[in-house]
């Protein structure tokens, strides 16, 4: 996987402002803050044929921290694109580097925080139901815990993909 720092990409943009930069975060995350020339194409909508550029052209991929962009790069490589380039550290690193951003007016909860909130709520619900309704409800907490371990090991989060499709994460 090829990577580039936000500062290196900004230097390239100065010379070639028409570079293809794709932000794979949800539309709501993108609307809150993004690199000025980036286009939004959420990871769950990245399918063959969604990109109108040649497969040998470089495409720079951004997300919040770099993980979703790496997944997008792997997917594009599998589809025959030869130059997917991940911006290391994502939008967080872009902002930290003091590079220009476009900010929206709405504040949103990041997808990562939404996953932590949902997982925590499910674990607490499972424990409470196991204590007061039926001890078998502890399985809910165990299931969520196993899902978190799986997500940590594989870097695949089904709950994150599900939450990305929720109406509050769409525009």
C-alpha cells in the first residue's frame, strides 16, 4: 500500500490542483470537515464503476484516521486500480498539520464514537437484563465483546458498517 503525508499531498496540490482526492467517510462526517478539493464517496458505496478516472491514474484516499482509506485502497487495487494512495493519519492528521479545510456548521459524532456508544449500550443492556429478567441475556454482552475482539483483530467492524448506513449518517 502506497502512502503519502498530508503535507506532501498539499505540496502536490499546489502544483496540480486537479488531483483526485476521495474522502471515504460518511456524508455527515465529510460535511463537518474535509480537505477543500476532496470528493465524498463513502466506503460502503465504493463499488466498481463509481470512479470515473482511468485505472492507472493516482487516486488519493482520505478518511478520519487512515483505516477506512486503507480498506478503500485494497478494494481499488482488487478492482484493477494501480495507484491508490492512502493519506496517512487521514483528516485528523490533515487538520493537525494546519492545512486548509472546509468546515460545515453541523457538529457530528464520529463513526468510531458511535460504535463505542452502541457497543457500550448493548453490553450494559445485556448485563441489566441478565440481572433482572433472565440470566441468558448475558449472552448479548458476550456477543458484543466477541465482536469487539474480532474487530480489533481483523480491522473489520460490522457495527461500524451498519451505523454508517443509518439515516443520521446520511445527508
